[in-house]
């Protein structure tokens, strides 16, 4: 996969614990997009690299958010993404312990 490596594009990896194996969840993705758009953090979102796996005896679900903001790239920070997604899992039964990390763009 290629990326454009400019300040308007960033990749964030999300990982969470699930009760059952999960490989995709459109309702979760919609809620993430809605929160990021409402908080004016992004102008575009792509979701990629979905994976379900076991780690340390826990069922995990992970994916990458490819985010951009062409209008105000300075809003696209880990702190802003974390703030916008705070409490995200409260309405998703069987999901817990959301971890978000920023990835370096390797072109």
C-alpha cells in the first residue's frame, strides 16, 4: 500500500478486546467516522488491515484508520483522535480496552 506522506494524511492503528472474534463491524466504523467528522478532525477516512487474533489469552480486533484533513491538517493529532473516540465502546457490548496509536508513514 502506498501513502502520500504529507501533513494532511496520517495512519492510526486501533486495537480493542472483544468477547467474540470480530473481523469487521460497520456500525463501529460508522460511529468512528461520525465522531471524527463531527469534531472536525478529518475530511476523509479509509479503514484497512482488519484483523482478529488472540494475544495474551484475549480475543483482539484491530484495524487501521487512514485519515486526512485537507482543510486544517493541524487538527489531525493522536490527542484529538483519542478525545473524539473517548467513550466509543460504551454502546458496543462485548468490546473493551480501546488502544489507539499513530503510525509513521513509510513511503
